C-alpha cells in the first residue's frame, strides 16, 4: 500500500517539513522543506529505496551540535509516526 505523509519537525531543527511516500515499507520519496539543502537532498537520495525500519534504526537519535535532535532524527520520527499510523 502506498502512503503519502507530511510531518512537521521539531522547532529545534532547521527544516520545517518532511514529505514522504512509502510503499510496502519502502521509502519511494523523501523531501525536506528548509534546512541545509545539499545535505538534506543527499539524505533523501540515500534513503530512497530503503526499508523504512532500516532508516529508523540508522538515523534515530542523531543529534545536531548541542541539540537533542537533528533533521535525520526527525526523519526517523516521521517514519515512526507513519508506521504507528498504519498500525492503528
């Protein structure tokens, strides 16, 4: 099943939105709004085609400087929220 999802990240990060398309547990598209454009484009290209659960395992808990979160961590949170929504 194909699912499109918009996630609003924590205000502690530079990005202001994450758009995801996940089909059968595989990330088909990921796009950040705002943030460090080149780095976030790179992350989006790297996660495309990966299992959402693997991305969560790899990115969850990454911090940016002294912040308790980061854009990659927020991507993991978005994927977890999408997974939780699908399991309800």
